[in-house]
C-alpha cells in the first residue's frame, strides 16, 4: 500500500509483544529509509522494534505492517507480519508514519477541545431549528412516503384497540343506520377523486356508554360514530356537519400529521439515521398512539371549515355544526374527545358563524 508519511524518520517509545510470546517489553520503534534492494517503492519506510537493550525484536516495511485506526485515547497498535505487536500512546508520531487518514481526522475531532463544545452546541441548535421550523416539511415527507397499506393497518389496529377496550356492538336499528349511511355517502359523493386518493371511507357504529356522544375519524377514512351521539342528535344537518368535519380530518391527513408530530424526535431520527426500530411500528400499527392524540387548534378549525363547506355543497344546512356547539355551551357538559382541543365551544360558534356568512 502507498503511505503518505512524513519525510522525516520518526522514532517513538512504546511496548512490544514479541511473536509467540506473552511477555511485554519496553521498546522503541525506529524508522528509516530502506535500501534500494529492500523495496521497489521509494516512498516506503523500514520499521524496526528495538528493546531497551538494543536488541532488534522485529523488522518490516511500513507497507507490510497493519496500523490500527485511532480510537479515543487507547494505544495505537502496529502489527508486524510475524505477529509481533507494538503499542504506543504517541498518536501524533504514528500519524507521521501513516499520514492523515479518515480515522485520524475523526480521532482529531473526538478530542475534547473548546471547539468541540461549540460543535455540540451548534448541533443542538441545528436540531432545534429543524424541529421548530423544518418539522412540518419532514412530517409532509413522512406522510408522502407512508405506503397506503400501512395507513390501512393503522385504522385496523386502532379500531381493534377501541373494540377491545371501550366499545360494544351498536344497538341502533337497521333503519337508523341506513339513514346515517345515506348522509355519509351523499357527503362523499361531493368529494373530488383526487381528494379521496387512497382513503377507504367507511362509516361504522359503536356503542360507547362510558364515552358518550362522540364521533372520530381514523387516518385511512374509517369514521366511527357512537350510538349515544345518534340518540342525542338526530338532526340531519347536525349529523351532516359533524360527519363532514370528520371527513375533513381524513382528507387533510390530520391524523397522520398529529401522529408524526407526536413522534417528532423519531421522525428526525428516521430521516437522519434511516431507522427507528420496531418500537414505532408497534405504536402505529397496534393503534396505541392514535387514541391518545388530540388535534391541534389549527386542524380543528380547518376541519370545521371543510365540514361546513361539504355539508353546504351536499344540500345540508351548515348551521347544524353551530347548533351542536351551542348545545354543548348551553348544557356545559364535558365535550367528547374530538372536541377536547384549544378552541372553546363559544369561540368555535363565533368562528363557524363567520365562516357560514362566506358561504351565502
């Protein structure tokens, strides 16, 4: 091999382990320009290990020895062809033999110096900036790279968790279910195919006595509405507006966005290192994370506007959503999970009222 070494012939002290022996001796490594007959490579060096008594323990050409890469503060190891091992703590001296290598550059950067602290602080600052300002870009990229089959599995996993922990089979009569399914299908008919994309919309009914009136959407288009919600709100305009709201969450991928934002540190790791391990897959595919998410204020407002617009286009009165929030405000009940976000019911009523005016 060709070595880019210093033209000077360094000598440095260390420890030698002669071949086929277990004893250690204090020794010095000497280097010299070899005789022309010893090698055809004029850029090579002849190395000799000499013990403290001046006895030559081993000799070899630099191109024939193995020099281990630097690792922290551990000794550098030079192995001769006959098995003799030489160790030294003089890293800089070894580098005069080998020249600058990738390992020596990394080793230099690993040394504790003030500039290392600056580098650490700079890295922390870069990660914070990326998290603060670039996370939305990373989340969008993560969503784009998520295969449809994974999103479908998220729905199945989440629904299985819900059915196992908190829901029971619906007690609604077939006629009631058919009425609401008709509203749902009518709303879907007013969506563009490009908006629907790979989403698999379906409306499911569940009885959740402990949850109460509730409706929520899963990322792939599964919308669940509780019997308790139907019993409390049998108004078609309210149902259309609420279902439109949930459809909006799916179309605008709020569920996936919240999921990836909640896993922001893992999103960063995935993009920077390329792997997050099976832990994240378990969280996503088993549905344990989706259930704990709450939409942001921005997402809720966006879904409100989407649902109002969709209900209006489908021929329903968008004031249905306003009536629902007025009912929540007047009855001062604990809002269901899909309402447990930053905007208060009073604020949302005003926001909805202002938006409805733009539809007329």
